[in-house]
C-alpha cells in the first residue's frame, strides 16, 4: 500500500486534466453547433434511453442547447482548473445524463468519458497550472502515486478486453474490417482498402495492438515505439471510423507512462522539480479512497466485460452484455422489421408505420438490436394507451451480422408489448442459434 501512497510529481495528471477538459469542451460545443442535439435529442418523437432510464428525457424548447452550453463551460473550467471539484462533478453528471438519455448514437468512449470524470473527481488534478492553484492550500507539485496507476489500470482494462473481444473468426478473418474499409477504396491511392490481405492485416494488427500497447508503454525500452504505434493506430481510426474525440483522448493517456522530467521540459518548463521532503505525507482520507472506492470500482470494471459469458447465447447475436464491455467496433448489424399491432380487445390489426415515428438513424440502428426493438414495442403500447386502446405488438425481425445470411431475431409468437426485459440474463423471446462465428 505504501508504494501507491508515496508522493510523486503530478505533471502527468495536470496535463491530462487540461487535455480532458479541452476535448470535452470541443465535443460539447461541436454538438451544440453541428445539429447533433437536434438530430438525436430534440427532433425524435422519443429517444432510446437506456432501459430503466426512461424517466430521463431531453429538456423542452432550447433546454438542451443550454444543457450543452453549461457542459462545455464546465469542461473549460476543468481545463483551466477553476472550481475544479465542482466543475468536474457538473461535467460528469451532465455527460452521464446524455449517455443514459439516448443510445441511437453509441460509442464505448461515451461510457469511458463518464468513468474518467468519476476518477478525476477523486484526484488533485488542479494542484498546478490552474486558477485554483493560486490558493497555496491547493497548490502542490505532487500527487499520490495511485493517481497515475489508477489511470493506467483503467486503460489497461479497456485495451485488454477490446483485444479479447476481437478473438472471433468474424474479426480475425477480416470480415468486419472489410465492411468498414471497402467504402474508402474509391479514394485515389486507397484502392488496396478493398483487398482481403489488407483487411486481415488491419484486423490482426488491431487485435495485437490492443493486447500489447499497455505493456509496451510500461517498459522504458519500448515506450517510444508504443507512442509511435499509438499515434499511427489512433490517427488511422480517426479518419476511418469517425469516432470523435476518442483517438485524441486515448493518446492523452500516454502522459502517465513518461517521466515527469520529460513532461515538464515540454509543457511546464517553469515548474520546479518536486522534492519529496518538502510536502506533507498522504492523508488517511486518501488511503480510505483507495480501499473503499477504487477497489470495488475495479472489481466491477473486471466483471462487467465478462458478464456475457454467463448469459445464454452468443453476445454477437443477442447483444446481451455488449454494452459497458469494451466490445468496440466489432460487428456490422443490418436487418429488416415489420411491426404487427393488434387491438387487444377486438383482435383486429391496426395499421402502424414505425418509420413515421422514428428518425431514419433511429430506425437504422433499431434494426438488429433486440433492446431497441423491445423499446419500440413499449413505445407503441404507450402511445395507444394514451388513446384508450390496449394493443399487442408482434414483430417479424430479420438480422444479419457481418453480412452473413439473415435469420429471424425475435420470436414471432411473443407479444413484445407485454414481454419482460431481463436486466441480468437472457430474454427468451430473442431466438438463439449456434454461435455467430462470422
């Protein structure tokens, strides 16, 4: 425990705070400016919130614009270290609301941003190069060693489970990568993006990168090579996968692996060298944070990515246990669906065009995702109940994973309007097949 409690130079944490704040502000203001809020939150008839979070709805009128403005300002306050604890709390709280409010636009890094905000809430990231540090009680050149190791462990979990998730034939044979990259083969000089050898190369390179990049960063001899590989890897992903700020966020974690002297020389050249004898020892409160918060936190972080192993069926098909598991950019799901709405009292069919009630993006994402299909059925039920009509909802849903032959996804005989959602196990109305290996 003493190893994690000793004081070390805090340059890495301070620089990461600045990067994180800038990236979150950039994302918030971009969403405010480019129509993301309107397309995904205010225009839809309803948002696909995370199941159990249906009470969390977008604010009316211009409320969501103000919401993102406050979030962006909070992020800037984090970057400059102004009222840091309050600002990082507000930023994390508001971003959590966006994450749970909708899943039409879903990326694993949306979840990662919540975790980072939560971790930073417990760290003295405002102790230097911040407005708060004008207060001598806050200013410090050091941090507990656990701050750096917590960040490293968090990213190690992300990368490791991302690598493990890629260990299935549909990834390793390049099937999914081909779907992503072939679309760029018409660009002059990129015709090889349509070649099978390149798809397999990228697939295996991606899997191996996720597996070994953290160990490479940990060893001094391979650290610069790991940084170069990370820059190439995340730059490639930025241009091909369109995953927003994640490549820059992932690169910013590299600061925790480099010597404080190197960081000070490049970014904080006026910062004095930390001398361990000058600052007081770690407080008991910090020791308790390690034991009572971070230990349970990381146990949960290790359990969530493997929970699908204990749920019946293949997660690639059922999607049960997919979220919160670092299963990033693994599969391409397409499908078709017809909703059959039946008057529960008369047994007569009711005409219902689901495309008139969902945005094109919502409809596209709903196809092939059992949770969103179930939520659509629940929405249909709710809308008819408002009119005083009880209905039953059945679906003909076909799904294809990685352009394999389509198969029936949902049991046609099950009334989804009155079917239960299993939060911790398999929903029996999702049909099962032998493992979806391709």
